[in-house]
């Protein structure tokens, strides 16, 4: 597909491997933006998202179980996060570009690149409004789906944590309701994923994973803070490393690198 756009064969091969492995290594210093080709950006953007999906769903599709694959809660959550992020960022950066389509093009590619933790770039999003930058930080933490080549916390864990929190909040707000007295393991107190109940030990491990993720991020940020860089650069440099995203914000953004950091 990339060869049809006129991209040199060697570039096609390297960029394809970097997209498939969500590795983000590009031949050009300007990354994918160096090709100045909307067609290249759309192709790579679409495939970054495809490689962000749980590979088990592709196995179901190969077996002809399309409905079961498309009914995946994680896939729907992933699609909703991507769509909402693209729409919000497009409206937020529309004033910086000559046309809404150009803004949409850059927003789509960067959202696909960040949530898939690939790390390609077509624009320096450090120059975008802070609202868009905050969305990118959240996407770095969220990451791709479980069972994909992407990094991050993973959408399934975020989804399960959200549902577990919703259950506990409901119990706190309505302590005298019938559901509050239903023992764990009964139908109304069970957290489900894809229509199947998730046992409490799995939920506990998910919450433990996210807690460890947060603690390691904060601990590493404290060490990196010894460089005395701005807070945004310090925090996002750690998040992008632990999530395997690639670029952060500020000096470690898509137009920068980590060369200014101390050996420690």
C-alpha cells in the first residue's frame, strides 16, 4: 500500500515493520511528516490502529465469528476513545490550520500514533493548545488493547477499573439498597467484560497493576526531576518511557529528544 503512494521500497519495508511493531522508528528526521503525503499518513494511521487491536479478535474473524469479534467491549471502548479524541483535538487545533480537513488529518494521525504507542509524528503537537496536549498524556497512559503490539496500561484494564469503581461508588452512594447487600459473586455485584463475569482476583490484579504503574511513574519522575527541567517535560518523559510511546512534551516532544538529560 505504501509503495503505491510512491514511497521508496526500502522506506516502505522499514516503515511497515515500525508500524506493525508499533516501534515508531522512521528513516527521516521529520518522521512520517517528512513525506508530505496525506495518503501515506492515512495508510500508516489506519494500520497503527489495526495493530492496536487485540489479535485474538482477528483470530475470531478468520474463524468467521465476525459478530463475536465486533461485540468486544474493549474494541468498542478503544474505538470510542479514538473517535472522541480525534473530534476534540480537531476542533481544538482547527484555528492553527488553513482547513478543517488538514486539522482532522493531523489529529487522526497523532491520536493513532499516541494511543497505539507507535510514536510516529506528522506535526509538533507541543505547539498545539494545552487541551490537546492533556488528551495526548491520557492516551499515553491508556495505550492500546490487550493482546496487541502496543504499550500503555491497556484499554481492557482501564475499562475494568472503571467498571469496578462504578460498582463501588454505587455501593457508597446507596449503602441501604438491595444491591449493596448482595454478596460478592452474585449476579448484580459482578463486573463483566464481553458479557462474561470477571472474578475478584482478576479485578484486584488489574487495580494492583494500575497502582504500581502510577507509583513507578511518580517515583521515576522524582528521579528525573533532578535534571531540573519543567514539570511537563519531567512527567511526560517518564510516561512516554514506561508506556513505550516515544515522544513526550516539551524538549522530549516529536521535534526533540532525550540528549539533554543527565547520565543518571
